[in-house]
C-alpha cells in the first residue's frame, strides 16, 4: 500500500512527536511545538482533534504490537470508514512511521514493564559434603547458584536436593503459564 503513495512529511513529524512524548517520555515535545512548528500553526481546535485522532490510532497499533500484515489490514479498515476515514497518504505515512519506530517503541515499553533488575547470567555447581559433625549431612549434594543481574548485583544461594526439586517445579509452572498466555 505505502510503496506507491506519497508520504506526508508533516504528519510523519507529528507522529514522531507524539511517540517521543508518549512512549519515550520526552518532555521537550509540547503541544505548542507540535501545533505551531510541526503542523504549521493550525487552530487549537483542529490540533486537539488531530492529536486525539492520532493518539487513538497509535494506541491501537502499539497496544496490539501489530506486525506489518496486521497494520496493513487495520489501515485498510481505517480507509473504508464512513466517517473520519484515513486518506491513502495518511495510511502510507502511518505505515512508514511504524516501520521505523516499531522496534524502538516495543523495546521502551518492555523496559518500562520490568520492575527490577533482569538476570544477566546464571552459574551453578554441585557440592558434596565429605566431612561433617553430623552424619546425616555426609555425602548430601547441595546446589550452589550464582545469578548475575544487569545492575551489577550478584545473588548467591544454596539449595538442597529437595529445595531444588521445589524450585524446578515452580519454574515449570511459570513456564506453563507463560506458554498458555502466549498462545491465547
């Protein structure tokens, strides 16, 4: 669709401005800047209508994390609306915007969703006690785990065979839930 239709550079700059403000938290992008410099000084009423329209459009695209086939189908439906339909130029511009910004917006949203440090690497080893005052501890394997986090922190802990089995069961449960949610 976008290959043969011209791109509206003003609209592309407007979409980039909205994205910078909404998704990249750039406070330097004001309504006044978008209205006067990017859109050529249109009235506040026109600006507010256009801003609302494209924020809703971008929100739909971003929330669904649309791939290019989904975007194409979505924009075709927007072209066929009776009221407030997109023009072919607008649809081509939105497509160009999404092609250049999809990965960046997705990455930013994922970073915003992470509550704490992410695991960078994990190392482990098995230790077997060969000397002990207590006979029941003799020859019992213990798992030593070291997890390095992105922030530079390092977490160390030990697990008995029973605790390791419990941990693995919990990880398996988490994996099943993730798989089930990814399929729906």
